[in-house]
């Protein structure tokens, strides 16, 4: 009987297994990196959306209440934990309240929420224009994203 060479040697199997292990480890590493980038981008979008929507609601109104664009008179009342912006429109009187300890902005009357997770909000009135800056923060586990949006409103009335 003649014996032929069949199969692979132990060295060949070991080298092939090592190479396969490196390829699989690289693929898993890329997958985990992509997942982290996805979550980070998702947080960036959430923070930007919350800040931009808060400003949109301040400017144009929410919950059937009119926003700053329709204001006739505007007054700013700072407090130890935020500020209150009172304004009068042709048909109603509204009050926007920012409470820093709650990280929320609300429109009164009606307790309409304008924004949440707002870690900072500043407002200034200069020459009939209102400048508002809000910073929103989104967190998930160890990941955190922050976004600041700014607008300047000139009331139409």
C-alpha cells in the first residue's frame, strides 16, 4: 500500500486559525467602533434637536400661545435660578420661564414645555431685539453631547 499525503499539517492549521482569529477580531473591533460612532451621532442629533425646537417654540409659540415674534411689549425678570420673560401680544399675555435647577423652559399660562435638558439659557434685550441662547445636553451612559443654539428676535408689533 502506498501512503499519500492527505490533509493539513498541524502548523498549517495553527497559522490558518491565527489568521482567521485576527480577521474576526478586526471585524468585531470595527463593528464596536461603528456602534459607538452611531450612538454619539444620535446624541448629537438629540441635543441639537432639543435646543433648536426650544428656540422655535419661543419665537413662534406653542400650545396655542403666540411666540415672541408677535410681542408688543417685552420685559425680562432675572431670578436666582434662571429668568422670566414676560411679553404681551395683541390677544394675550405670556410668560416664558427658564429654571436652571430643573433644566426646563416653560410657557405660561398653561405650563407648556418649551424645552427640557437645557443646561443653560441666556436672554438679553437690546434696542428692541431679544437675543436668546440655549444649551441642550444629551447623555447616555458615558457618552454626552452638548449643543448651543442662538437666535435674535425682532418683534413685529
